[in-house]
């Protein structure tokens, strides 16, 4: 589709809905990014990259990891195969491969309500609520063409970093990757001053009603051996990247960031005990028969010297 036709279609889609703000929102477009971070500042040439996706609705947006979906499918198939071997007595110990480390958080932003929700999975799904980030952007007249899109420059200090972003006023979504938002157009590209954090634009796709896939049900741990349950660390059955609507997960437990940190610490200290406790409400004589693989949420990752959010300047 030609650029002008695509942009015209986006405007038509936005104008087509006059419904008042509500929690569920129809997906109107998808944006893909490559996210990269220099996690070890002593090795600036060594970066971790991850494929991310931003789902856009008239009011809501959802930022999630494409790589997380791929890793979940790989882990699910591996678990199912080992479960068969375990049941047949071919193996006694189940060991999962480490896999690629991915971003576990999903970020929902509702512009009209000025709210942000973060979903994290720690055996169960947990949801924290906060105000939508208010970023003090400074607009510039500088322009740059990215993948055929004419973009304008904006800068701001946010979450401990100085950011330069390029946004496209012709794509009328006031959204962007991660928590970046609030400009008169889609944020196409972004990086911090030190080039430790980068969001590279990979593509923009308008979603047609005839093409979108229906929401998949959330997968629950299934007993593959009588009286036992095998838990896949970090696996989720819902592929958010192909969802037709943006809505908060119905099975999520509302909590606070302080409690999330307490849960992570409990999981780190006693993974098996934490998982069994979290599954305590399930029927039947269920127990964990293996621990999640290194690199999942049950194992503390290798030393990380750098994170996307830094302490605010004093």
C-alpha cells in the first residue's frame, strides 16, 4: 500500500469510531520495533536486542514483546515432548533449555483516562496501576525521513534519561514504544543521549477487521501426569500480538509495585515453594515437578549493570 493511501486509511479508521472511552478498544494498527539496550556499560558494543510490538487503538495502546511469544511457543513444545518422555519413564529429571531472555512486562496505556497498567507474570498474572506518564516534550523544527515517513524531532528527560525521538505527525496516534507517549503523532524512533537505549522502527501495519484474529483463551497449567502439574516458567497461551482488542487481562491480580518486588524476592529465595504456594488454589493433588529453566523469572539473571529506567536526577 502506498504511503499516502495508508495514512488516509489510518485517518478514516480513527474517524470511524465515535464511541466514548471504554476499557476495551479495537486494534487499529500494529507497529514493530527493535529494542536494544547496552546492559553492561563497560562493553558499549555489546547490546541485547529484542523484537517488540505496539498495538494501537483509538484510546488504548499495548506494548509487548514479539520474542516473548516465540520463546513461549518453543518452551511449550519442549515441555510437551519432555512430559511424554517423563510419563513413559524414559527420563527422570526434566531440564528446560535456557532460551532467550525477553521483556516480561506488558504495558497498557489508556489516554482518555490518563492511566497506565503494567502486567507481569510471576506464576500468576499481576497488574499494577499508575498514572499515564506525563512527559515534558520540547518540540523541534528538525525533520528526518524514516522508512518513507516524514518525522519531526522532540526531546525530553524521562525516567532518568535524556531522550531524542522522531515522531510522524501524519500518523495520528499519540503513542510510542515502551512508556514514551504524548506527542502529536506516532513515535517512530527513539534513543537516549548515551545511545544505551534504542528503539528502531521496523514497520507499521494497518489492521483490517477481516484480517484480525480473535483473542485466544489464557492457558492454564494442565496435568499431564495423574496428581502432578508441570509448570512452564513464564509461558502464556494468549498471543497478544494477534489480538483483535486491547483489554486488561481478566485473570490478573491487582497489586502494588512494592508487593511485586516482594513476590520476586520470595520467588528468588524459594522457587519451588513459591510456585506451589501460588498454585494452592488449584483443585487436585498438584505439585511442581520441575523448576523453570535458567533465564526465566525463577532465576536471577546474570549481573545487569544497566536498566531502561534510572533513578531520577536530584
